[in-house]
């Protein structure tokens, strides 16, 4: 099985940190998006992480709050 990229591992870490309290601030959201785009390529693992993250926002599991 292919090992996830370093950028995907970093993205997972940042997302997990941001959602610990089930809220994400604009700064946290921007940090997540910046991390995903840092290397100029969104690989399969990063797409899956971002998809799951956005799904959790859409279904109300995670709330976007003002900073």
C-alpha cells in the first residue's frame, strides 16, 4: 500500500488540530487551505481529507465560527 505524502500527513495533522473542539475559525480554515496548496498539487490523500473536512462542515459536525 502506498504511503501518504508528507503534505497529506501535515494536512491531516492540521485538520485534526482545528476540529478538536468541533469549531473552525477563519484562520484555521485558511491554514488548512494553504497547507493543501503549499506544494502546488493536491494529491489523492489530500483530496480525501479536504472532502471529509468539508462534508463535516456541511453536515454541521464542525461549525465555522468567527475568529
